[in-house]
C-alpha cells in the first residue's frame, strides 16, 4: 500500500533540514519549518518568490542549477548529493550548506520543478574544528613538554654547578634568577596541563583578547600551578635531617646502571647527564627496539622509558620487559595527561606498580626519589609508597 501524499508533506514539513521546492520557472512553491528556523524568512516572505532570494548572488544560484542539471560529483544528470553552496539568511548572514536535490519531471519527462534538502554545515564544521583543535592541543602539549623536560634537567645541573662555584653573596643573586626561571617554567607547565585538560573535553571559559576576538581563559591553570614541588618536611624536623636524607638518597643512586629510552634524543641526553651527575651509569636508546637490543647485551638496574614512541609504545615495552626481565624495575614517563591509546591504564592493569609512572617534565628531585625507592633497600622489602602520577 502506498502512503497518501499527506504523509510525505508532513515528513518534509517537520524535517530539521532546509527543504525547498521550486517550479519550472524557479519560483519557491514549498518552504518547510526547518528552512524557517535556519534562514529566518517566514513562509509568506518567500513563497512565490524566485529561489535566487536564498542565495548571495544570482551567479551562485546559477552554479547550483547547472550542477543539478548536469549531475555533479558522479551523480546522474538531474541529481546532486551534498553539493556545497551558501544560503543567505534574512539577517544577511551567509550560511554554508550541503544540498542534495533532484529535478522533478512529469509523466512525459518534462521538468516541472526541483526539490532540494540543504543541511546547515555550521555545526558540522564547528565539530570538525574542535576535533582538529583537540588533536593539535595534544600534539602541542607533547612537543612543549619534551623541551621543558630538557630545560628542567639542565637547570638542575646548572644550579648544582653554581652552588659549588659561587660565593654566598653571589648565590643570593643567582638563587633569585633560578627562582624566576623555575617560576616561569612552572607557568608554562601549568598552561600545557590546562590545554591537555581542554583536549580531553573539560569545559572552559572565554574572555576578550581584542575587540571582536575571544580567547580561551587559561588563568585557572595559572592560579593552580604545577604539582612539581617536593613534599615539605614535617613540622619541627631539623634542617640537617633533610640534608642527611638527600645525601643518603644520592649515595644510593651512585653506581646504578640505568637505561633511558625516549625517541627525543634531547631528553635522553639531558636525563643521562642529570643521572650521571648522581654517579649513575647511563645508557640511552631512542626507540624501544634499540632498548631491547641494549638490554640483551648488558645488565641494568632500572629502565626509564617514555610512554609514546613510534615503533613500540611504553606499554608494549613494559610487557616485553616483564617477559624477558621480570625483576627489572620500569619507570614510564608520559609527556601529556591525555592518554588517547590508554597506554597508562593498560600498563597499570598489566601490573605496573603504583608510583612509577609520572608526567614530564618532572622535578629532578622527585625523579631521584622515585629511582631511589625503586632500586633501594625499601624496594627490595616491598615497602615502596605510592607517589601518584
């Protein structure tokens, strides 16, 4: 049984898309509710008017009609599908649309008009831009965090050198300079963290950058600040106890054989230099495959590896090491919080111990504490506390 005509008319009328039909002279004979909501014209303002009213120019209307007659993008003559053009709303706004339409013919084959379904592309393009911006944010965070890691490690080495070389008076001035640099690095780190949060879908506010131009408000991250400061000492603890603890920890690092794995050579070199300053013996690998080759030839006390690498990610390397070297401690580093491939989650589910996966750039003092716990006597006794990620 064929449906009565009224069913199709109601369907077209209620469609959220723009539906417009014209007669053989190009006058509008049907204009649905979706068209009214999108374009702003009332039915009485357009019915009987030439369809060119809906286009920014007569030439654009002619371009669409030529495509419809000829059949664009592989369609047969008399049809178009998702043909992109522009409609002009009642308030003058230009609205990008994709038209799918057909020429209507009578029983003799003569053209009596045409009907088109136009989809508003603004929201679709906005979603596409948001997806692109999200991918860009993740890449940007990763690419910024890598040099930040190098800068942070190098700053630690410079401070150690200056502390040995400068007089007390000079150290007051140099200390203020180091504090300023660390403060600014902290701001960059906080901004990157905020960008990562936005890429993961967190809500955000905007504020005016210039008249008519908005910018994302990142100030909340700046106010929050990075979580890289070492834990404060207990109230009343003598300062010399802290110094003794640091010396004991640094002594525990001496002689450790550590393999650093990161596809960024700069990070490998800066981490290696930092650890060698603690009298560790360090080898570097710029891929997981190279790391496995090095491990097959030598003995190491710990592997410090990046999470995201081109040939094999940190999870795959960890699983391979768990099979080949089950007692070898592994610390994974991640350059950003947004874990698209769930490497962090998979690694933890597979048995990666708590407190051994952290975010780059990390405070070098924290890195030393983690390594000492992983390789020191407390690790052997199974008493390592969680340090969080």
